[in-house]
C-alpha cells in the first residue's frame, strides 16, 4: 500500500486536543494535524490517528526523543513515529532569538 496518510502532532501549553486540529487533503496526500498541550494528550491523539488509518506520525520539535518513545509505546509501535530535531547550532540560534 502506498504511503499517503500522515499524522502530525504539535505541542504547546495552550493547545487543546479537542479544539485544535486540521486536515490537509488532496488526491494523493492526506494529513491529520493535531495540537496538544502535553505528551499524555499526544498519546491519545496518536491512538486515535491509528483508528483513522494514519500510516505514520511526525512530532514537532517541542517533543523530545523520550516523548517520541512514550508515544510509540502507547501505540504498541504499530506505525512509525518520527520527531523534528534541530542541530546544536540551530538550538543555540533559537535560544538567542527567543530570549
């Protein structure tokens, strides 16, 4: 089966999983996007995404490797879970620009 159903989860303290969600859809691309406030909500969203036929989940840069592992575990490693990573140089730049 070709890959065409994606999930993307973003995390911020003021996001609500039942309120902040969207979908990008075309003939060959279908992405469910969900906003959550913490890892426990991300775990629930990931479980729901599986029931909707999502084939892989990507996590925004606010999630750590440990968070990704917890989410992967919560879905019994049913589908791939990846997460955005910033190089050390980009993390330093973020610190400077957001301070």
